[in-house]
C-alpha cells in the first residue's frame, strides 16, 4: 500500500519549513507568490492534499461571493447574475447581490461593507473607477473580476465584450443602408464605461465617414424610460430634424423611442430606423422586431463563475476573456426614406 504523502514530505521536497507549506494553503497572503506557487506545484505533483475540512476551518471561508450590478431593473443583468449564481451554487457557494447605480466612481462605501462581511470573491459589472475601492480590493488580495464590459485593466481582470466594437457594427450597418443623418440615445456616461465606449464608437465611426455634423447624442437616465424616450425623440427631431436613424444604447430605450414614434405617427422603419442593444428576450416579439446587438450575458456569467472557482480552489489568477457580440438585423431598420437618401 502506497504511503500517504504528508506535509513534512512536501516541505522536504520544496526545501521549506512545514509551517511554510501550511501557510501556502491556509494563509496564502503570508507567503511570497513564487514560494507559494512552488510549494503548491510540488505538492500537487507528489499527490498531497490538505484536509479540506480543517483547511476550510482555518481559512474561515464564508463560501459567499459578492456581485455588484447597477440595477435589478434590467433583464440583461439578471441573465448575467443568474448564470453566475447557477455555477457557484452547484459548487457549494452562496451569492449576495448589491446594486450601486451606474456611476462606478461612487462605490467604495457600499461595496466595502459587502467585502467586510467576509465574502470570498467579488464580481462587478463594468470597470471600477473608484480608486479607493480598487486599492481596498487589491490590498485585501480578494479574487475579483469585472464583467459585461471587456476592459484593458491590468490590475482587475475582466470577462466581457468590447462595447466599442459592438456599437461600431450598428453604426456601420446603418451607414451601409444609406443613412447619413444618425443620432444616438444614450444612458448616463458618468462613471459608466459601457456608455462611454458606445458613445466613443458612435462619434469615431461617424467622423470617419464625415457624418458627425449631422448627428446628436442625447443622454438620459434609465428611470422612467417611456418619458425619457419621448424627451429624447423630441430633442433629436428639434436639433437634428433630418435624422432618419437612431442608435439606442439599450433595448428599453429603443422600445421607448418606437412607442413615441407610434404616438406621433412616425412610421418605423419607413421614416425612422431604430436599433437597440442587448437583444433581450422580447426584441423579436415587438412590432416591428428590433435590430439589436446580441450580448452573450449567460455565457459571460458562467465563465466568470468558473474563473472565480479556479481562483478560490487552486489559487490561480483569473484570466481575462473577451467574448464576441453579434448584430441581429430585424425589421426596425431599413434604407432611409427617398428624400434623405441622396
């Protein structure tokens, strides 16, 4: 019968003390990264595994993961959190959800309270602009991933998609259809990297095609979408009366614009093309069905959860991942009316 590998055997093979091996598993923050990695690699090669019950007790793990999202009012975030939670619950973890609004400059106080409750890891929607929170997460060496948006953040990894490239697909589609007067209905951009990147893509793509002078960007809050859509359409028609297409930075915004067009007798898409963003479940059922960007929210949530589990179980770094989006062309967009197509 093969002798069971002990902590002493691992210490001898790694050239460290028994205490160092113990800390590598139970108090990893107290061991240099290179030493910890060496010890764990040798231990795995030798077939050593610590007692899981004792290890959990010593670590005082809560088996709870925190999730920070802007709002509970949007289906896209629900899909993301649901798939993230599904994977983690199956692995024996609980998930706590916190909403902090859309400005990621103002997150420290509520998220710190969540972290101080003893969560084992954290997922946040969008780039974290709050430097105080970033410093706190990094100092605590808390496994953290941002999701929905893919960012080039060198300190906090992201698992998401490129909002710039996604929006560029919509704008280029409308330009190819012959639209020269395109406007945008955007959400609040302060501390919101999703909206910032979509607005940047809109501006740059139109500028490259010498069309930006025909455009206007209207920013509104997400509350009371019907009223915001009516106000946005009124502003667009007043300041850019030649507009034949509107890029909406959420499907809800697109529906609010379409509803207002119906009230005003503006035919969609004959007189006004409308595009959305996210491809919520009802987009194909609306009249007319909505052209939009399909966001892989379910896949993003599952992948983020698996990376989080890998970080917690094997002390591996969370690997950033960029997912692709797809333009779904439906009946809410068409070529512009003849008098503006020339």
